[in-house]
C-alpha cells in the first residue's frame, strides 16, 4: 500500500498478544478503524514507556524492501518527531517533563486516530474497513464492483447490519488527485487481509502486470525471513538442543498447515 501510494511506511512495534481487538472480518464483527488506531497508538506508547518496545524490523528482515522499494520510518522515531519535538522520550527522567510529554502523546494519539476528524494538509483518516471495502489496484474493473463475499441474509437479520462490500482502487481513492493526496499522514485502521470463500477480506492485490515496480515489490514481499540474529539462534537451538531434523510449520485458523518457506531449522 505504501509503495502504490508513494508514501513512507511507519513501521509498527510488536504488540502484546490480544492487546488490540481487531474482531472478525468474515463475521462482520470488526472494531472500527478509529478505535483500532487509538488503541494501537495507546498500546505502542505504553510499550515505549515500560521499555518493552520491539519493532517489527527487529524480528523481520526487510532489507530487500527498504530502501530500494519503499521508504520506512520506525514508529518510535515518527512519534518523537511528530509529538515530542525531536525528543527521545525514552530517556526523559524529569517527572514534570514526562507528564508534559505524556499529555502531548495523548493529544497526538487523538489527532492521528481521527477522533477530531481529518485535518487539512495534515491527517487523512481512512475509515473504510473490510465490512465495506476490498482494495484493488489496476485490475481493469470499475470502482464500486460488488465483491463475491457478502453478509448472508441470516447474518444481516441476526446482527442488524446492512454492509455491502465493494471493490475500490487504492490509487484512485487515496492517490494523486484524491482528497487525501495533500495530507501528510494517511492513517488506516487494520490492514489485515486473507483469502475467505473465494475472496480477499480486505486487500486483493496479487499481480499488477501493468506496473512492474509494484509487481516487483509484491514478489519481494512474498517471503520475508527473520533477521539473521534469530536465524542463527534458531539453528543453534536445533543443533545443540533438539538434535533431530524437524520443519517449522504454522497452523492457520482454517486448519491448514503452511511451512515457513525454507528449512530454517533443519538440524
């Protein structure tokens, strides 16, 4: 999404398990983007304050993507620049200064979550989510096409919902010439997507033959390894502790197994 929109990706931290409730797209039981943004901001700041902050790039090796394909900035640096006046707020010991900074961070979180609405040339909060929108890119169809997966009549009556899922081109909606183009920050809620009943829950961008740059980015993103430190530690654990061949696999929610993509932990 950052590559398509030519924006800098703000890399998030690893959140505590179940710290932010996203809900279930297939059942249309989803937390709103504004609520998610505020919850994530609040939790990320708490991780910084308590010294438990671990960036996504501390775990996943993104060197094949950054900076060759996209630009990125860590959330800590972004928050410091945006809210703290270039201060490293993890190193502030003065209680009054900490109190003042905490208040500033809370105000920042409110702004970026979109509580006060969009701010001209500053913030554009994307309030579409998987209940109404499937993002596409240069797939040849017109905007507004109905997605194959829609809430069934039983669910509509049970949950009293009227959601209709439509396809929207991310570049046409949020790129050059759009209402959001001039905004410094483009804030989404959750960007989680997965295949479900022959459709994508939120982002249906797999092949872009007419845009080789994005096609290359998609190819590079298909497998992102752990950082070398984790790979070395894993191999050492396999050799010295397990001492037997095994393959690390992942059990998906649909009950299917998926391997890590390469035999990282063969003893």
